[in-house]
C-alpha cells in the first residue's frame, strides 16, 4: 500500500506505525475497573463504575446499560482551559466525544447478559497530544472488561473494540496522528472498529480539499492494521497480572 512520500515522521515513526502504547491497570483504588492508557504523549485515565440500577426506561426489561463521560483536565493542553463545571454546561465537543465513547462501548456489550446494572466509564484526559477520543475508547474497553470481570458479568462482552486516527498529511497516509499532524492534515479520520471486522463509527472530514474513494479505502486499510495492533495490546494487558 502506497503511503506517500513521507518515510519518517517528526517523532521517528514510519507512516504506518502507532505511537508507543502503554497501559497501567488499577490506576484507581475504588473503581471496579480502571487503567491509564498512554499513546505517545496522550494520556487518559479510564475508570468503570458498576451500579445496581438502570435508567427508568429500561426497568423491567431485564437488561442493563453502558454509558460514558469524558473530560479534559485544565492543563492537559499547552494552555489552560477552563473547567466546564465552572462554565455550568458541557461544550459541544465534550458531548460529541462522550456520546461516541458510550456508543462504541455499548456496541460490544450484550446488555441482556449484563443484568439490571449500569456501567459508567469515565474518561479523563490527563495530557493531550491528539487522539484523545480514540485513546479513551481503546482504554475504556480495558476498564470496562476489568469491571465486568470483577462483578462476574464478563460474558456480556461479545467483542473487543478500539479506535485509531488516520489522515492525509502532505499527501501521505499516516496512522495515529499526534496533534502536530492532526492540525495540518488535509483529511482526518477517526475509525472505531471491533475485532469482528465491523465498524461502530467512521468519522471522516476533509480540511480544505475533498478526498476520493481510493483515498478513503487507503485510509481505512491503514486504520484496520492499526486496530489489529491495538486489539493485541488489549488482549495482552487483560491476560497478564493486574498492575497497580
């Protein structure tokens, strides 16, 4: 697959290479499942809470619910951003991202096997360098799996899910964009997929120049390769001993 003229990126990666990924389990003492996922310089704390209650519209239906919340710490970025709690409302970007995370995680859970429980996955960005939503989904799955394992509902998970960004930068197809690449990408995609080779969401945007079907197929193929690597990282982390 041709990936343009760029051979090495500013951080030394090849165009088809993920940023270094590390996951620390049990990052919080009290949550049923938690981790800190680091994808390069993007670090996200993901914590799953299991509660023995469900939304009113699901009562009596013998099924549970999975939802998510997302936020970014004030100094996760190069300049301080005001907490949205101080503003008194969630911004549009925050609402969009937390709905995406919730949809993505629900997409791999059989809620009829969950029982009448609600699982809330909180994703808090500690440091941002591009790809905070994709890291939140990838790490959120790990926190969710740990929480369901802890309450004996692991069979409710029917697939793995992860997410990764791809884009065209100076005509080259790049995997897992950092902020410097994302901010100047001609085309930017966020791809959320399962290990069953299905997609929950594909978000693609042209920034200044439209893209054709061939470019889209090239980017999706690159994203698929990245997702397979993330699935393996998730499996390795969940198969190993818990680390504090």
